C-alpha cells in the first residue's frame, strides 16, 4: 500500500501502519514535523519495512527546504551534544 500526501497532512492524526511506502509531495520546514510524519508509518502493528520517498524538483524551493532541514538537524544535534556534556558535568559535580 502506498500513501502520498503533504508532510503537514501526514504528520497529524494519522496512523499509517498499513502503509509500506510513504511518498511526501513536499517537505515541512520543521524537522520534528517531518519525523512525526515518517513515524506515523512506523506505528505498532506495522509488519513490513517502510520505505519513505520525498519528491523534490531541482532548482526549486524544494532544494532550499532540504538544505534548511539539514542545517536545522545539525543545530539540534549540536544542542543535544551540549546538553549531554552539561548533564555529565552536573552528575560528576554531585
């Protein structure tokens, strides 16, 4: 089974455990919305591997959004790494 739709529409209120292929017609600006939309197909009850396809046209805003998402994910990773360092320092300090 295949479901195609916008990231925004597929990130809220749907559980898609019957879908084994998810096709996004766009990308959201927010990494969490993209992750949630992908997670909808990985819900309990899913018995098959899930393949996620994102359609993007060259030389369009699609490329800009993909680059922005990559940068945002990098920032999120860096913040999480700093949080881990702070937690460890606080743990050691007692």
